[in-house]
């Protein structure tokens, strides 16, 4: 129990720590958002030959960034977090003229849809291919798959995305090249909408799948090979246990352990590379909005997207941490080390 | 045993009486011999073992090719110019401009070559920053333990939680960086924390080893133990991570330039792809301007492929049994009698 409380506590601390760091960055940097916006407005006005009123511009910049320059950093941060926690108020998006929370909340399920499916597919492929390679160790299947996985891993993921977009989307016209579902479809439980969602999501999911594709399968192979030679597996075989039981209970369960941690690290990677995938496929998820926010200098939206990604990563890592004890009962005795 | 039994109050440390043993060894070996041995252990043997593995060989040659392209290649290949040929010339049509041209008739191939130095600078800065910080934090946290460990790891955890690309987007939106070295360093920010954690967990097992305990009992200081006893054991892992960091930084940089998140300042492959997409409409119309986007993409894929192959092969370079077979100075006794 203590372990769980400690983990949750730790997750909250790291999350707030991360937010604070970003907030400081946001406030402190020389030429931070407020100055940048002021400079931008001034230069635009000078070009247009309109009068420059310092006070009015200052007020406008404050509205655009959601930062009250009179408050100190700690006070401002407290206010920012307080508004988020109590009112779910992330400020107001400048570019979309809506509260940031609403904009992101609408986009969130779509991002989860893409990244979640891609991640699950990728993880399954990792385990399957890794075990397959180990089972056929030293054969042509093994070396062929090794070369294939190596090649897939070494090519940047968006190369695949761009190729898919060019070939499937534009040359052959098989799959749509942007959007989340067809314009004509009525969102709801009807075949046109559901097929449309699947078609629009296919390419982003496939390219997310390629990121995680068998990324850990070489590690999985090494683990499996190592465990296959161990004594307890031989004794299990001598005891006459069925191959199935040996595979699932004795082999896979132990070989997955190191991969499981890889999955945790992978989660944050997949979500943050969603920014690029969504932009390439013009798929309006959280990453896409964050990118648009950058183009429009929409600082509240950028910060909101950032909080979203950080929160998602914290929760994912927390879940993995809490469930790690279930698959590896030895975990959690780190406190017994002495310090030098 | 020795004097230690007679001085339970610890009047003098063992180190003061006997030295660490290392100085004695140094005094006996002439410098030329030592240099030869260093060369054999650190240069010749790794090279030979690396050469014997096809992955390191191909990966290493690939990396060398890109380095040459970014240094000597820039001097040999003349700077690209407007109107070298007709606009949007397809590749393999005119053999004086085999790679084709862009929207104002500049050779694509020359642009790729002249974009290489910026890529190399970004990779270098990324490696130095990510690996340097990761090694310092990871080794100190793992070895010291206790409060230091907890403080450093909390810091690393905060950075692990911050999602990589969004963090970069926030930073870049706040202050636009143009210098390739700075870009590389910023892109490496999300990378050091993972490395620090991995290194720490490796140090946790090493710190309990007998030889480390012996060094501690001799009274050697923490910096000495970390740099001389622990770090060499982890060198392979650090080198492999460096290769990984370089790959990650390059991939992220090209993606961010391609999408126009980083402000344009120098020629690099991402900027080329961005122009191909925006101006040449390369994605929707690949027959027209596709070559403009795919050549830099090919160059990038080749670079990451070489780096990945190289790091995969390095695993073998540092395998001690394989190493000993190629070395002249390590005798059979030291390898446990293996032929």
C-alpha cells in the first residue's frame, strides 16, 4: 500500500514540477511571449502608420498571453494551476475564440484513438516478432526478421507517413488525406460515419504503428533466448508441463518484463510524436491544435496542449508503475540500499 | 595481513602507504610502450573487431561518408545557383544535373550536400549535451545513492514526464533559435533524462562489485572511483546511447524544419523538404516536385540507418571475448585461457 501512495505522490510532484518549469520558461525567458507580442503589434502598427499607444498594447498583450505582468512568478503559477484545477480554465484561445479547455477536450478522444491503437498494435507486434525470432533462433527466419526490424527501426517514422500519404492518399486515392471523418457523415452510430472514421484514422494509426513497430523485438528476442536456456525452464519441461503453459507462464511472462518498461517510455514518445503525425495527415487532434497555436502565436493554447501531453504521460507512467508489481512481484524494494 | 591490523585507528590510509598500485605500474612501463598499448587497446582492437562485423563496417563507412560530405564535400561541390537548369527538372533527364532542380532551377543534389554541415552540427551538439548531462547525473546519482540520488532522479523524472516534442515546441515558440548548435542542444533536452535513469540502474549493480568496494576501502575519492572504476565499464553503453541521441536529434530536427516549427536560417534537409511541400506541392503532386522532397528524405534515412547499424554492431565490439582474439597485448591468461 505504501508503495502505491508513494508512487501517486511522486507522480503528482513530477507533474507539478514539470508544469512549473515550463511556466517559468514561459515567463522568464528574455523576449518571452509578452515582449514578443508587444514588439509584433508595435511593428505592425508602425508599418500601417497607426499611432502606438504603449498602455493599450500592453493590455492587448496581456489578454493574448493570459499573463498578468503585475503578479510574480510563484503567484502567477499558483493562479494558473488554481484555475486549471478548480475551474478547468486554461485561458482563452486567441485563434479559435473558444476556451482552450473546450478546444482541446473536443480533440482529445481523437488523439487517444490514434495513439492508443498504434501503441497496442506496435506492442503486440513487438512481442510476437520477438518470440518468433527466438523460437527460430539461428535460422533464416531469425536473421531475415532481424534485418527487417533493424531497417524498419532505423528509418524515421515520418518517412513512412509521407510515403503513405503520397502513394495511398494522392496517387491511388484509396484513403482520405485529411480530417477526422467525411464532411457528409452525421457523427453518431451509423455505418457511414464509422467507416469514415476508420478510413481517416487508418494512415495515422499505421504510421504510429511503424514508430513502435517491433522497436523492442530485438530486446524481446534476446530475453527469450536467455530464458530459454535457463534451468527452471528445463525443469518445467522435465516435469511434463504442456508447451502452452511453458510458453505463457514461464517464458513470455519473464521475457516481457524488460519490454514492459520500454512500453512505458514508448508511451510518452508515441504521444509526443503525435504532433508530427497529426500535422502530416492534417488530423485535428491535440497535437494539431498545438501546432496551429504556434502558427497563430496562441500561447494559452500551446500551454494547454502542453499540460495535456504532460498529464497523459504522467498517468501512463503511473499506470505502468502501479501494474508493474502485478507482473513482477520482486519490484519495490529500492529503499534498502545504503548510500556512500 | 598487513599494517592495517596494527593500526586500527586508521593513522594512515593504505593509499598513502602503498599508493593505488597504479603509480608503480606507470613508473615501470616506458612511455612509448604505454602509448603503444593504449593505441592497441583503444584504437586498433576496437577497429579490427568492428571491421569484422558487417553492421559496424557498413554503419561506420556510412557515417564516414556523411562526415566527408559535410566537410570536404562542401569544398568540392560548388555552391548551388539559380537557373542552373530549367525549373522542376526531373532527375535522370539531364545528366549534367542528374538530381533534377527545384522551382528556380537550383540543383537538388548540391543543396543536399550543402545542407549536410548543419545536420552534423546539430547531431554533434545534441550528442554532447544529452550524453554529457546524462552521464554526469546518472553516474553520480547511481553511485552516491541516498539524498543525492533522490534529488537528481526527481529532477530527471520531471524531464521524463515533459513530453519531448511539445516541450520543444513550447521552447521554440518562446525564443526562436537559429544557430544549428543551439538547435541541437535544445532538441537534446528531452533525451538526457532517460539516459541518466538507464545509467543509474547500471551503476546500482556496479557499485556493489568487489573491485569498487576495494577502491572505496582504499580511500579513493568519489570522482576518482566514478571516472576510473565505473565509467570504463559503461563506456560501450554510453557510446551506443550517443549514437541513439544523434539519430533522435537529427530525426526531430528534420521533422520540425519540415513542418516549419523551427525558424529557417541555414540550409538543411528539413528546410528543403518544407519548400518542396509548400512551394512545389510535392506531396499532392509527386511526379512534379517529388524528387525535391525525396532526395533529402533519402539522405536522412541513409544517415539514421548508418547510425543504427553502427550502434547495433558496437555491442559486439565491446564483447570482451571477441576483443581478446584480435588484441596483441592481452595475453591468453587474461582472457581465461580461451583460444
